[in-house]
């Protein structure tokens, strides 16, 4: 992938434009972390980029970004720019295309994200990002308080990078977080959720949670149960949100809401019970079991041992039941199926058509 990116840079530089890979990919390359997210910056304007690359589109022309496909790989190419003013501590109100790389780097968040790579693969370090990588420390580009005031999402990004990379926060960054954390209340729940999830899925998530608690961000982020999360080793993201229980504020799709609701229900139940496993399924019970510190292997074995895993596994159909009872369709069918599920799951009735027919005759005729 890097070879393709360098070829893309060459396409720009041979036309006398400046072009560099910038940010996270270069940082991860230095750290030996595999990454497929390559951002490219250039002094070519979006219009000029589109003239060079036929397979390109403008997802957001006002932002100065062009998406280019090369050999099946998607790249974001952004024109050097200067951000004039920020709105609501989040978005720049206006941008200005520029010809110089340095002002473009100075507008970025952290020094470790300012490293560049040219078309020859040489790494360029103008703001001591390499030094901070070597020292494993998070520093902002310029005054930390100003950076967080401009864009409050950077507060969570600082904690996210410290978590994922296992870096320290500089003293200035720590002071700035304490001074500006109130701005997080103005940040959209969607943005907060997206950044928090990157922290929560990290193998080093406990460090991130400790940092969030250290700065009292659980209050600013409206996560009153965050401390409880630090006491569990669950690796499931949906399980983490179930534990945090903030569906009234943070955005979730219908499937996520259903899973969270069911996980919270089975938290109070025996996750190895046949009926609980049958009704809520292996995934929901496994997530709840992991939160509770149960042996997931035993839950899986219990699920595999179920006589039936859905009502369609019962060795009788509704037409046969109606024939036996000489009745038309009605609510009674659900009541019978509920009874059969219970009896079969607890092995009080064999899942055999003849045995089930006899049971219905004896109990419902």
C-alpha cells in the first residue's frame, strides 16, 4: 500500500506540485504499527487534483479534500490550508488554500501527527514529532489550551492516542484538559461516541478509562457508570455500552438498542440456564457472562447442549396441533408453543413428534 501511495505522490511531484504522506500513517510507520489509513497533503487544489487523477471525486470540496482511487486503494488528498476561525469549538468556519506546508502542519492537533513522508520515502520532521514519539509523550502543536478551545474533540483524541500508543500526556496537555473539559458538553454525542469507542476497543483501554476518570471527564461526558467499566474485562463494545447504560443520550441503531436491552435483561439471569440461552441466544448471554466474569466456554457448551435452539426445531407444526385439537388458529397456539419450549428445554418432554402429540392430547384436548 505504501508503494502505491508513493507512486501517487510521484504523480503530483512530477507535475511540479508539493505532496507528502502526512499524519497517522507516518507516525505508525515509525512505531512499526501496520496501518491502511494514508492521508496525503499537497499544494495542488482540488480542481488540479481532479485534472491529474481521472478516478477521483470531491466528497467535500469546501474542506479541500479529494478522494482518489489508485490500483483499488482509496486515498484522501487534502490541499494545504489554513483554518481561519472555528465555530462552536469544533469546526473551522472558513479555510484558505495555501502553497506552504508549514502553516498546514501548524494547524494540526499533535506533534506526533505532523510527520511527513516525501515521494522518495524520506521522513520529514519540522515540529519535533519524532522526538515526542521517542519520548512516548503527547504534545499539542502550539498552545494546548488554544488547540482544545478551537476543537474540543482534541481532548478525547489526546486521551485516545495516549491509550492506543501507551504514551504519556505532557503536563501542558493535562492542564489544558482540566481547563477546557467543560467544552465537551457542546460536542455532539455522535462525535463523543466515535472517539470513546476507539478507546474502549483498545487492548490498553483501562489506561484510557483511568485518564477519563482522572480528569473527571465521566461527568462532562455524562457517563456515571464509567468507574464500573474499569472493574470489568469485557472486550465486547456492545457489552461496554450495555454496562454504561446511556441509550437515552448517545446514538445507537435499532439493532444495537435491542442488544443492549437484552444484555441488561440477562445480567440478572443465569446465563447457563437452558431457557435463558434459548430465548436470548448465545451472543447476548456470552456478553453478559463476560461482564460478570463467567467462563464463556461453559456458556458456549451449555448452548451447544440445548435440545432445541428455536421454536422451529420443535418436532411438530401448528397445522398438526390444530388438527389434533380440531381448532382454528388462535392465541392458544403461542401458549402451547411456550409450554412445549419449556418442557423440551428442561428435558421433561422428548422432542419427538409422537411424544409431543400425546402430550398435547393429554393436556389440551
